[in-house]
């Protein structure tokens, strides 16, 4: 029987390739545009998100798996933790990071595999991209105070409500998973403040590296200062991070000083390309970890495991999203006018279509506001705009593919469905009241 299935699988692949080769309109302008958009989207993602967002997130996720014991994770986020504490910690932790839907994935995978309950893990997964303080301020300033308040209330409440519903839907499976968890050593003789400093510095580096340029509508002196000196701030934080590794984890001081020296030299030789110094630091640091022993070696191995799991799916998902929908203002396989027509007015369908489209589209951090500004100018209703704001930044086709590998199809479908349903009805009622 298995031999027949194998032969049928081969036949199916051959048939699919034949049909694709026979029917795909390779010379059609729209097909070529979509194909080009797939690679343009991948290039944009690689340039804007992989080095500064994804790479630090992968190292943090790897560190969670190694330096934070399962006992600690389960104490605050596990199934037996107090519900108010677990969901509060998850929502606040995700909101502090304020990253895009793809960057949050390694961190979500790390805490979930380490023992976090499904509900708190989902709250963390939703809150990171959705409760972005700068994006909410931009929404209020550009799209109106009502939209900004509605997005804030919706995002904060959704992170907890959707997480709790997921917990109720799969509580038996989750209970079995929690019972099967083997607790690690609680602290391995290391004070808690060592761990807090270690992770605090990594999180600060991630936040500062991705500090967006403030617009004129959200201009605050401190935010401007962070943006214009972010590379200097990142360098200082990285040096303190290296020293924390030396004093807390036995990392050799000469490696820290040599890495800092190489980064300074690269920065001096290429002052207009600070990214090169960052690449040099990451490369050297990864090389040191490869040849370390014990926890530091395990950290590198865990980071690499997350990279192998997540990066291929993200790249594939970004290309598919680019081919179907393209970048803002660019035509791909799905005509943009279809979307503009579908999200006009405030019908249930318009809100559902906006939420569903947002769930599969890829939004780089903060880009959803100007995109929606253009769509509203093209006739999009206020309700569908809010529905897209609540679903879009949280989900994307690349993130859904990765979530599926972590949670499995059933839980992934449930999560995506809940986000789309809540976004749809919230957008609809907002449109009825303020449209």
C-alpha cells in the first residue's frame, strides 16, 4: 500500500508540473509583474528585517531555551500560573518589544516550547505586533483619534481574549503537554538579576536597532535623539552585553574586546555604512559561540535550530505574499482594484474581506498606517480599515506558515479564525458608530 502511495505521489508531482508548464501564462504582463513582486518583496524583507529584526530575535529565542529554566517559564506563563499574572506578563512582554509579526515568531516559539501555556503564549504572539506604541500614536494622528483609540482598545483586549479562548478550546491537549514537561533546574546557582540584565540588554538592542524615524506628526525630542544616535546607543549596549557575558557566563574578555575593536575599525573605515559594523559583530560573536562549551555552545545550537525552522518558511511566505498582492502601489497577480472595491462601505463582507486580506498580507512595521491612508482615500470604509488594522500587523502568510509548524494545523486555523472573526465584527460595529 505504501509503495502505491509513493507512486501516486510521484504521478501527482509530475502531473502538477505538466499542468503548470502547459497553462501558466509566462508571457502575460500580470504574471511577470507578480513574479517580479515576489522577488522585490523578498529583497525588501531581507534588507529591512532579517539583519536588524530577525537575527537578534533568533538569538533571544535561543537564549530563552537555554538560560531560562522551564520551571521559571511555567511559574509565570504555565498552565498552573495565576491567570491574571500569566496573561498580564505575556501581553506586557509582547507590547514592550513592539516588533512585526515575523520578528515575534522566534520569541513565541521559544517561550511556548519552554513551557508557556497556550493562552499566554498566544497573548504574547498577538500583543507584540499589535500593541506598537508608535504605530498607535501614528494611527491617532494620521487616521484620527477615534481610530487610534479603537485600535488600542481592540489590540489590548484581543491579546487576552483570543489567548483565553484558545486556552479553553485546547485545554485538554495543553494540560497533557504541561504534565509532560520535564522541569529544568530552577536557577543553576545564577542570581535572577544576572538573567534580567542579560535579557534586558538583548531586548534593548533589538528595540533600538529597529527604532523607526519619527514623523513630523509624532515628533518627540527623545524619540528623535534615539533614532539619530541609535547606532552609537546600540554599540554601547552591545559592549555592556559582552561584559555581562564575561562576568555572568564565563565568556572570555579578550573576545569581547576584540569584537568591539573590529566593530570600531569597520565603523571608522565605512562611516556611512554602520550596518557593516553590526554584521561584523554578529559574525564574530557567532564564531565565538560555535567553539564555546556548555551553555554558550547550547545557545548557538538552539539559535541555529530556530533559524532552520523559521527562516525558510518566512522567505517562502514573503515571496507568495509578494506574488499575490505585491508591494503598496504595485500590481501583482491579484488586481488592487478588486481589494479597493471589496472594502468599500461597511457591510459584514467588506469587514470580513479586510480582516482576511490583512491576515495574509505582509505589513512591515509602521507601514500599515500610510497604506490605510491611501485605501481610505480610495473609498475604503472606516470599519474595514479598523478590521485590517487589528488583523494585519498581527498576522501574515509568512507568520502563519511558521505558527503552523509550532502549534499544528488545528490550533493555527483556530487562532487565525479568531483574529479574523474578532476583527470583522469589531470593524463592523466601529463603522456603524463612527462611519
